[in-house]
């Protein structure tokens, strides 16, 4: 019958219309600024720099290797190496970034910097409300603005952060073991030759 | 001057304008527009004579005008149909160029 | 009379613009103004029915048909050869002569023309009765004519090569 | 008391007009009526825009605008302010004069249509003998302004939208007129006041509305379809199909001129609803005899708003037609049905009083509808479509 489908369709919209007043689950809209849904763990927006410990400047994991700077497709990272060195998490003296800028307005959230970083120093944040009225400086973040503590990283991406920590701990343990082995070997080598100086090189830390 | 002669003068002027358009323009559609203007001028005459004539209740002039509007509509439809079909054959509506009779 | 003094120049100006403008679409819009002005003149003459029919048929249908034809025949672009025909001077002279004769006739017969009449009050129902009574034969003929012209226009404008439509 | 309330606007006008000297009175009366129309219908326009946005939202399980004012009721005000303070852009190669004139002509012509609508007892601005003809003359003039808008913008989407709109409006004007002719045949008058008077009678407390007669109902359905197409509303909104033509003929309009088009569209919708209510739903007459205590103007505006709500409902439900479907529907289904309906109306007139004419007329119309629907469904033109590449 001609027109049957039209009536069926009208009935459907009428049911929707009336139902939206009665049942709450029909209205799926979340009134965004006031109420917001929790972000899924894997959500990511822009990169940040991880630091360990309490002091952000001392604890930055970044060693200014500049791999991310080279790999970044839109070239939004700018790094300047420091002249001096400071010890990293393993204890090895490393250079650190004297300048680490990311232009958020250029960044395309591709996460390549995170994937290429060998030091687990750059991670993705889930902060997306970064709007500002300053077109030029407001979205150019320096290393202070980019630095976030490891605890913060644990808070936003718990699973991933735990994995990273486990890996770092393993590496650290390995490095310590290796250092111990090196020290032991050196001691074993040095012991017969120079018994007078047994402790030299055994304490790298 | 009586109102009737005013209307008649306007109608004459409009008729002359339409005639000038029909005679001077190249585009067939505009020639049709000129013809429509002439028809309308005639309608104005009919209605003016009806209004100021001796027996308006007989409705003669008004009826004549109404029928003439209907006929003009038919004329416009057929005329423009012809123009479109000429355009399809000759790719032009320029009357100076449409000189052959073979389709 | 004041309304007439406004409407008459408007109508004539519309007509003049329709035959003089270079852009064909402007001509079509100007002729719509002329048609509307004529319709208002009809209303001024107490011919309500004719006035509304004029707007409905001319502004609503004929003007639209004209612009459709203009766009379908690509004549909205001004041709390089000029918009007026080669014999435009002759045409103008003939038109002026016709106007001169008509105006002479109208002005010459001024005294013979009837003066102020009482305004005729014609109800639409009267027109309807007249159409169905005295004018029923013309009405039927017009109906046949309109049907025939509609079919004719469709056939003339239809694609001939058995292709689409 | 009820009579007083019913005539409150008429009495108010008389009171105000009485304050000035005699020669000025007709002019002041006209000005007052125009001002009233210019105040009421844009107000209704704002209300219907809000209703549309909220209602469509609810139909799609959304909330709709709810930020400006309590429950978002001030949204139209915010929209209006936004439209007014926006920059008025005119394309470089546009035809400036025509581009400027198009929205003005549209709004003027659309408002002219209200002159003949009876909005209540004794509340017609110009009680014209040929009111219906005047209304259709004004409706026909709106087409030219749409063409002007599309052509003068020098934009192919605008031009396409305008040509679609004009073709559609011309095609659907024929069924619109013919379905109204049925009412003219039944009342024997083109005057809208007369048409309402005829419907303002009651049998057993029920009104004599034309929608309750077989051919009146058929004409009502046809009129509603044609009116939807005439005002370019969904599902016939392909002149302004956003997904295909940006916004159709008003793509190149911004700021106040865009607002004028928007206003023109909605006011035309309100006015054609008013005409439909007047022709088929008894205009300002009450739906039941006992409800006559409520003022007549209330019923008129209530009927308009119900019609508008139905428009919104349809917009929320139906998908847009294709151009060829639209034309086929107009010329091959609606037009033959309206012509048949004219015949049935004549038959009704000649069969005289009695129940027989009800049966015969209903049977003819129903048979034609079923048969037409069957044949139509079987042909490829309107039937259920099959897609070659989908599935």
C-alpha cells in the first residue's frame, strides 16, 4: 500500500520524540563542560616529558639524543643540547636538553616521537583543552611546561606506565649487574696484580 | 485630459516599445518578450475601455482581456518551446543568423 | 490619479528596460516589472480578477518560462556581434511611426471619448457566471487551445533522437 | 465577555483609529494592521525555529539547544543578533542590484499573502473578493525572487538550487491550485472569509470542516504535499540540499540578507499553513461547538502551529527525494489525483443530500488511490528501489 512506509516512519520518530522525555537512556548526550565522561586509558593528545623524583629539572629522562626531533613528521620539536652532563637513571653521566620546545599548534599527535625514544622520556598526554588566545607563544611549550612527573604518567596511563617502569627497572638491574660483573672482573684481574688497591673501580656510583 | 486617454497613451507607448523591441533585437527570446509587451498593451486598452465604456456590467472588455491573457500564456509556451528546439538544431538564437529553412 | 502617475512611468520604464538592456536576464526581470506594473494598472481600473490573473500568469509563469529559456539557450552571455540587429534603425523608425499614429489618434479623439464613469463594482462571482453562461464557448475553446499548446510545447521541446526522456 | 475577548484586537484598533481625525483614519488603520502582521509573524517565526530545533533534537534523541536562557528559549534571539552583526558579503562578480533586490522582493511578497488571510472573526486585513487568487498570485511571484537570488550570485550551486526550486515550485503550484479549487467549488466563492463562514457551522456539535468530506480530505492531503514542496521543506528540500548544493540559492548570502531569506522561508511556511487551515480546517472556527468560548484568533494560530509541528515531524522523518522522483510524483501521481478530485467534487455537488454521495465519492477516491499506488509501486519510478551496487 502506498504511504504505509511513510506512516511507519512517522511512528518511529514519534516514538523517539516521546521516549526522549520518558527514558533517560535514550538521551546519550553528555553536557560537556559541566559533566564529562572519563577518558579511555589509551586516549592521547600531545607529547610531554617524563621526569623522575621531585625535581623536574634534575629528573628529566631526556638525554637530548635528538632522535625525536629528526623523526617528527611536522618538525615541531626543537632541542638544544647542554654543554655539561648529569647522571641519568642508571647513573651514567649524560647530556641533557638545555632547550626542549614543542610547538603544539604544529604537532599532529602521531606519537612517532614516543615510539622512537629509546629512553622512555617522551610520552603522550591526554590533556586536550589547550586553547589559548595567544597565537604565537601560547602553544609553543618549553621543557618546563612539558615536564610531568612519573606519578602523573602513572595516573593517566597506568598499564603502560607500569610496563615502562618494569622495563626501566630491569634495565637498571641489568646495568647494575653488568657493572658489578665488570667490577668483579676488574677486581679479579686486579687482585693478583695489585693487592694493595682492591677497591678501585669497584664503586662506580 | 480624461483618464481614459491617459491609459490609452500609456498603452500606445507600451505597444510602441514592444514593437521596437521585437523589431530591433537579435535574440529570439527578446523578440518574444517584445510581442508579449504588445499583447499586454492591447490588454490594457481593453480593460481601460471596459472601465470607462458605457456598459461595464456586460464584462465584454474584461472577458476579452482574460481570454487574451490565457492565449498569450499558450503563445509564450509554444514560442519558447520553438526557440529551444531551434537552439538545439542550430546552436544559436540570433535571428540574423537563423536564415536557412532546412532543419 | 497620483497612483496612475507612479504606475504608468514604472510600467513604461520596465518595458523600455526590457528592450534596451544588454544582459538578457536583466531584460527578463525588467519585463517582469512591466508585467507587475500592468497588473497594478488593472487593479487601478477596478479589474481585480484580470490583475491577479495577470500576476499569476505573467510574473508567475511567463517570466519564469522566459528565464528558463534564456538559461537553456545560453543567451545570458552578451554576444560579440552586438545585441541589436543590423536593421535596428528601420525598426526604431517604424515603432516611432506607429506610436505617432496611435498617439495622434488618441489625442484627436479626446472629445469623443467618454469621461468619468461610475466605478463598476464587479464581483468575482459575476465573472464566474459570465464565464459559465455567455462566454462558455470561448472558455471551452481556450481550454482546448491551452491543452493543445501544452502538448505542442512538450513535443516541440522534447528530444527527438529517441534517447533520454 | 467571550465576545469581547474574541474581538479584542478589532476593538483595540477601532479605539486607536478613533483618536485621530477622520481623513487620516484609513491610513492609520492600514498601518496598524501592517504593524501587527509584521510583529506577530516574525515572532511566530522565532517560536517555530525554536520548536523545530528542539523537536528535531528530540526525534533524534538529542536535547537540542539548551544554553541560551532557561531551556534554551532565547536561542532565536541569539541567532537573530548573530545574523544582524555578521558581515554582509557580496561576491565580487555578483550582479549587485539583483543580488540586493532578491531577498527584499521575497520578504515583501511573502508578507503580502497575509493580507487576505482571515486570522479571526472580522480580522482580515483586506477582505478581498478574489482573496484566494490574490494569495496564489503573491505565491507565484516569490519564484522570480528565488531565481533572482540564484542567478545573481554567480555561483553554480546557487543557480542549480534556484533552477531546482523554480522548477519544483512551478510543478507543485498546479496541484496546490487545483486542490484549492475543490474548496472553491464547494463554497462557490474565492473569498477566504466566505470560505471560513461556510465551515463555521455545527451539526451535533461537530464542525462542517471540509477536511471531513471525502474530496475535502483528499484535497487536504494533496494540498499538504504541494504546500510542503512549495515552501521547499523536507522531504522536498532539494533546492537547498545542504549535502549537494551547499545551501542552494542562498549560498552566497550572509548576515542580514541571509536572515531575510530564512525569515521569508518560515513566514511563507506559516502563511501557507494559515491558508491550508483556512481552506480545510475551518480557519478560525472552533473544533467543537462548545469550544466557541475560546477566542477565534486563538484557534487560527493554534491550527497554524499544529500544521508547523507536522512540518517539523515530517522533516525529522523523511529522507530527501531525488529530482526525477519529485517531478514524477508531482506530474504522474498528485496531478491526476487532483484532477480526479475535481470530478468527484462536481459529482458531490450534483448528487444532492444523502448518504449515497458519501459512499460513492469515498469509494471512487479510495479506489483511485489504491490503484494508483499499486501501479506506482510496480513501476520503477516510485516503487521500492533496488540498488545495483549496494549489498
